[in-house]
C-alpha cells in the first residue's frame, strides 16, 4: 500500500462542500460525554477547513445502534461539545442523508460547519451500500477522511463515497500522522527495529507476526500470546491462555525468525497465580517460575522479572519500537509490572516509539507514560491491520501524492 497520500493541504477547499469523516465515537454515560478526547483530536483538521473557507459537513458513527435511528446514539451531544471547542455553531442534522441533512448542506456558507446524524443509523453504512454512498457523496465536492479507527473497514462513509461516487479524497491531519509515522516504520525503519507484541487476542495477533518477521530485527512476545509460543517449544503452560490450533503456526514462525535472522524473544520466566483475578483489580497471590516450569494448576498472568530486564534492554537499544498489547493483566496492580517495565523502557529510550492497540494505549495513559511515546495510534484494529501489511480501504481510496 502507498502511504504517501494527499492531505487537506494539497487541495483547494475554499468554497467547496467538504464531507469530512471523523472519529466521534466518544464514550457516553447517561447521555453525557465522559471523554471528549476524540473530539479534541479532530479539531486541527476541522479548523483548517473552516479557516480556508470550506463548507464543512462532518460525519461519524458512535456506538453500535442496531435498528436505525435511536436517540441514545444521537450525535447531538457531539455537536454541542464541538461547537464549544470550535467557538462557532455546529448545525446538527436530524438524519444522515435525508431531507434535514440535504437542506442544511445546501444552505451551508463558506466557513460554516454542520454534523450529520450517526452514520450507523443507516443500515447501508456498514454494508458499504452503493446507494447510501452516492447519497452521502451527493452533498459534497470533496471527501476528507480523518477517522483512522474505522479506516480498516470499507463502509459507505469511510470508502464507499469514493469507490461508488468518485469523490476526490484526501486525508486529514490525524490519518496523515498515523500513516506517516507507522508507514515509515514499516517501509524504511531506523534500525534496530524492535516489535513488542502482547495482549489477549492471540489468534488475531498471530497474523501480524508473519509480516513483522520480514521487517524487524527483534521480535518480542509477551502477554497472553506468549504461552502458545512456549507450548510450541514443548513447555507445558498449565492453565495459561493457549490457542492450541496455532501451536504449529508458532513453530513455523520460530523457524522463519531463525531463517530471516530475526531475534525472537520469549519470556524466560513468568508470574503465575492459581486463578485469574476476580474482580480483575482484586488482591491476588502470585509467584514467579521459569517458563519451562509452569505448574499444571497455575495460570501465567504477567512476564517475570528476568524477562522484564531482558525486554527492557532490547527496547532501550532500539531506534524504532512498535508495541501492541500489554505484557500481562495490567488492570491488576500486582500483574502490571511487566507492562510498566516495557512502557518505562519505551519512555526512556530515544527511539521512535509507536503504540497501537486500545488496551496498550490505555495502559500507557493510565501509567503516565503517554507523553513520552512518539505516537499512540488512535486505532486498535486499524493499527493491527496496518502492521499486518493489509490494505486499509479508508486509506487506499485516498489520492496518492
Ligand atoms: P490491545 O487492546 O492493546 O490490542 P488486547 O486487547 O489484545 O490488547 O489485550 C489486552 C488484554 O490482555 C488486557 O485486558 C490484559 O488483561 C490481557 N492479558 C495480558 N496478558 C494476559 C495473560 N497472560 N493472560 C490473560 N490475559 C492477559
Ligand atoms: Mg483490546
């Protein structure tokens, strides 16, 4: 995939109707926004469009409304908050592509901003329906995609408006940053290039490994996915997370690593307990064992101290580090040590550090390392597919530079 895409700065937006796909998928509770981070993150692109005289038609999905329009998923709350942040009115449409949206869009003046209702109120959105795509596109002259979190999905508002209606398409600042930082890391990384993988979605993430093994100098495995590798080495892993169907695949990956001259690091010790913490942040008795001595009735829940030192050393000597997935059950203070050690190593290093994955990003923020990481990706699934080397429809459809 070509990561060098045209951005809002590469086209003339003055007087043009610009359909801008944002990520306004904000968390809400009792009808109130509990974090406006994503709205704040969208401001630079919106402000650029406003300043340059575009007629700005914003759209986004929020949550997972299943049966058409539902007031509980209305973007009205987003319009209100955005209007405060922008310091100008944001006109809220009552629908996505209906009469209200169309007439508001038609009456928009240069520098004015409107917001369409939740794109998922339309069933055709997630089906990438050509008719819906054309209706959306008919309101605009230009498409700007700034929603990285949904860029791996071909939906009407993320790719259909270009695929079926041919709108000229560019990226906003958020997507531009994602693809420039991560694209460079994959295409032309400063070396040594180290990838650290962990987390619980074992089978999803195992697919990333094949691609990373063609790029990195060192691949570090921790978290829940490590135990399938340990099983592939012939160790018994007790009650630890295990994807038994992927053991052969892990064995293959170990052979590939050796063939490609990639150093593959697996935990040499692990922190175990006789049960998964319940509640997840509740007190828990743990002990540390070598990775080949996990008792049958115990479960591995974090990397051990020897492994922490090993991984931190590898991360510190890197020039580029990509990290996806916590090293252990970081939600529990007793089991967060491995994740903290890795986050600390990234924060201390001069390397270009890139963190992807919802929980890894949350861990960096909760643990207070976020401002010392070069780039925290805004897309969990999207960043993973990016690392897998897959083509992201919401990015592939944008004009090349
Ligand atoms: P991300 O969102 O960063 O992509 P995942 O969703 O794949 O990461 O995994 C995050 C989850 O993995 C966390 O909730 C964490 O508790 C869990 N986890 C990490 N290590 C283990 C382990 N050894 N056993 C069980 N769960 C684990
Ligand atoms: Mg997750």
